[in-house]
C-alpha cells in the first residue's frame, strides 16, 4: 500500500546554532577540573592526576538574565576507567575531526610533559607536543557552532565556521533563565542535578512559562519554534499540561495553537504576541 506507518523512518534530528568564543583549551588534571567546576567531585575510580581536556566556550548570542555568558565545557576525559583511549564516538575524536575540517588542529598536547608519568602508568605513549597546534587559532577565537545532541551530558558544539581574529559579535543576544538546580554531569558537562519536571501551565511553572513566552514573543508562527526553545535553554523536563513542550514544538504551529487556546498569546498577521 502507498502509506505503511510501520515503515516510518527515524526522526530527523533538529539542531540549533550558537555563536561562541573559546575561553580555554588545555590539558589539566582531574583535580583541577573539579576546582574549575567541570565536575562536582571526582568520579569513583578516577584519580586526581588523570588528564582532562578542558575545552570550554562561552556564548556570545545568549546570556543569563544577570548578564553573565553561558559556558559550554565540552571535551572531557581522554581515557576510560580501564586506561583505554576514548573511542571515535566520544567528544575528543569528534571535536578534533570537526575542527580539522576548518583547518584547525585542536588538541593542545602536553608541551610541559605534565602527564608523562600518568601515561606510563597505564601503558600509553606520552602526549608530547602537537607541532600543528596554534593556540591563537583556537583560544579567544569566535566560532559559529551547531549543537550536537548527546545521550550523556551537555550538547556538543561542533564548528561550522571560524570567524576572523578580532571579530566582534553584534547580533541579537537572547536572555536565558538558568535553573536554580543546575550543576555538573558525571562527564563534566553542566546539566540539571535532578530530573524534576516543570509544567508551564501548572502551579510552580510560572517562571518557565515566562521564559517560554519571552522566547516566542514577536516570532512568526511558522518559525522553527523547537530550535528557538532549545537555544533558549528549554529542555526535555519542561511540560505543557503533562505533554513534553519540545515534543509539541516539533509539530509546526502546534505549540502556538495551544498557547493561544490557553490565553497566553495572540496571533496577529502570523506573528506571536504575548498577552498582558
């Protein structure tokens, strides 16, 4: 038959973009990673002197309501607990390959031989120096990135373009209200501590509703609402009357219709307006 629902394909991943500036790219110890807030505490079975790749960006097109930028710590641990190199599905490989596509060698190496002893203890070659690495092409530079959703931890920023040195971002800056319970995931990425659900049309969801309406105000009904919400900090714990807010937003116009029916917005000439 012409339409067989059982043959439906996988969903097309939706991605959103950010303009970010690299603020750190170095190999540090796990103890230093904890002190920098990349981890809440050392994971079980992980030593203080294990190497951690501290690759961190801050957003230029989004900031917290207090004016501070959002940070995106991403690369993470270089070895598994068994002392094996992270495989090619993990952040170190995927980030390095993505930046190589822009002609940038990302891995900073270990020019001070800080981790030679650790590498020897797990029967691995020392990092050594990376003669292709040029810090000026990474740290302090601005990149347009596409956020790759990860099963564990924060989304991974994969670069699309590298802006020229001295680039100043003058575009729109979104304000994001961070959750009060934000913390750090076991892999070092900032993420919610708990899985508490927030329903924007139920008691206790007032702040989340305000955040959602602020993101949608003035947008076209047929805009990529899902991407707008994700970029604005809305995650899968946010509900609308028991349904996943992002799940509703995947269907064009569905969220705007529900918000209009509930009296939170009006739609005029295809534009969303927040009611007083």
